């Protein structure tokens, strides 16, 4: 291995932990991705395309959203 002149602040494990995909538990998913009552009411009052756009704007993954049409 050759010597590097670059500054190393984080270890490889720390870099991997920082940039790896998050691992959510069921409780985490509920906390971070479930829509509140106000958001659900907004979705019900809109057409499906508008509701989907609203969900994307809120940053909620579609897999966790149930839109009754």
C-alpha cells in the first residue's frame, strides 16, 4: 500500500456508516413516514395525481402511503 498525502478524518467503517442506506425498524417507519391527520385530509380532498405530487413534495415514500380513491 502506498502512503497517501491526503488527510484522513474518518475511518472506512465511519464512512460506510455515514453514507450507507438507513435501516428503519417498524417503529421508525411509523415515526418518520406516516402522514398525520392534516396531510391525510389534504390528500382526500385532491385528485390522485395531485395527491401523489403532494406526497412527493412532503418527502414521504409512496410505499407507506395508502390513498383511497
